[in-house]
C-alpha cells in the first residue's frame, strides 16, 4: 500500500499544480481588471502553497501507507488522476468561451478537490488530519469566492 499512498499524494500534487496553472492563465487573461487579477493571483498562490505542502509531506514520510482496509477507498481516489489529467484539463479548458464558463469550470474543480481531500482525510494518520482539514477549509473558501464571483458576473 505504500506505493498506492504515494500515488494518491502525487495525484493531489498534480491537482494543485493544475489549479495553480489554470488560475495563472485566468490572471493573465483578465489582467486588465484589478479585482479579477488579484483574485486569480491569490488562488494560484494558494494552490502553489498546497503543492509545496504535499511535496513536504512526501519528503517527511516516505514510508507513508494506508491501512489495508482503506484499499477500496484508495482505488477510488486514484481515479481522480483521470479528472485532473493534463490532457483532459486541456480539452476542457479549450471549451471555455467566457469568464463565466471559466469560473464554472473552476468551481467544479474546487468541488472535486474538496471531495478528494474529504475522502483522503479518513485515510491519513492522525498527525496529518489537522493539515488535511485545513486544506479542505481553504478549498471551501476558494469555492465560496468563486461562487460569489459567478453571482457577480451573472448579474
């Protein structure tokens, strides 16, 4: 199960890397609007921070493994790799025709990320649960900020 645990944490890193990249693209595209540039820049830096935390976690606990009874859950979490694959995300991004569709896309990815971390929470050792809970709350904050932005755009 050690390899499986590392694979899941690598998936989490890719999720965060993809999120940071996407928010940077939005930041650049909407750079003429200070509030959008600030929001998307903030979200990109948050995702960068999450990525660094996962890298640190992988370095600090190289023998990290999930107990065997989590095997079905681990398989489910590994399925998230397809949702956040760079080719799938690139395909989805090409279909984003407006700021509203981009924000909708970001909201869906934040929800996927919250679900992923919520599932991961039950599987990580007690010492890391506080950290995962913090990640979940940060992702929920991103969700709230994006839904507020969506409401503003849709007016």
